[in-house]
């Protein structure tokens, strides 16, 4: 009986140690995930910028209801901020990012600014003329291997890649974007995860055109990526 008792106690101790180790491992994993989310998963105002790497909000521009018809994101550059301001108009926003002055516009296909160098026209953006939208513009820099938490937006997301490669995974599969296009547009409410792949720093300008009554983004715990961007 004493031997049985000793074995039972020993087994309980081993079980307890194993349980403690599993708990510690889970805490460490959680802390690492939280650190990654804090660094890459939550875009912060550019005024809080602490370095190059991260996601920084350049502007939040309320646009109201958009005209009926297909809408596009237009990108122009200017030599100075004053030159960009002089060319601004309805549904345009001037930001400074990656060492350049940019003018962004949400407008119909073929829209032209009064001055500046035309860089890109991205679209059409899947929007509804009955909703009121806000354009959130961001400057995003990821080191290779960095990834975002799984999330979604209440409106389309698009980005213009200046360098590096981005792998996007959604329930529909895997898409890779590079400088020069094709440009990637994700409809609203689609869960997604982005990963910087390749060997070069990924730098991009990002637009989230979201329903103004909702936050620009939120976690998407109802979907689990298959790891397509890591294979």
C-alpha cells in the first residue's frame, strides 16, 4: 500500500509539473503574440511613431456619401506641401510619407488633379452609395516575416506597394502583391492576414475606406488562416 501511495504521489507531482510547464509555455506564447500585435497589429497615429517599422495612420478623412458609380483611389506626388495643398479639392487628402508629398483622392475613373505627377489609379473600390465613408490612410513598413493579426474592415482595403512583397491570405486563398501591381483590393468584412515575404523591407501606402459608423478595423476570431503565406 505504501508503494502504491508513493507511486500515486509521484504521478500527481509529474502531472502537476507538466501542467505548470504547459501553462508557462502558453503564457510565453500569449506574451509573444501580444507583443507582435502591439507592434504590428494596431495602427497608431503618425504622431506616435517610434521608428520606421510599423503601421502609422497618416490621416482620417470623412468623405460622406460617395457619388453613384465606380470609385477609385488616385495617387499623385508633389515637390512641396504647398503645391499639393493648391491642387486639393473634394474628397482629396494631402499626406507626407516615405519622403514624398502625396495627394490622395477618392473619385471616379479617369479623375485628374490640376497639377502633380500621377502615380496610380487603384480600383474600382467595392463601396455602396447609400453609406457614409471615412478614408483612413496609412504608411506601413514590415520587415520580412512580419505578419498582422487576423482582422477585417467594414469597407474595402487597398494598398500601393513601393518595395518588398506582401502575401495576403483570406478564406478565398493566397495573393501576392509587388511594386508595379497588380494592386490588391479586399472587400469589406472579409477576414484576412498579411505577411511580408521575400528578402526586402515591405513599404506600402494603405487605404481603408470604411463605413463611418464603425471602427476602421477589428479582430476576426471567427476565421483561422491555413498558413498559406508561410509555405
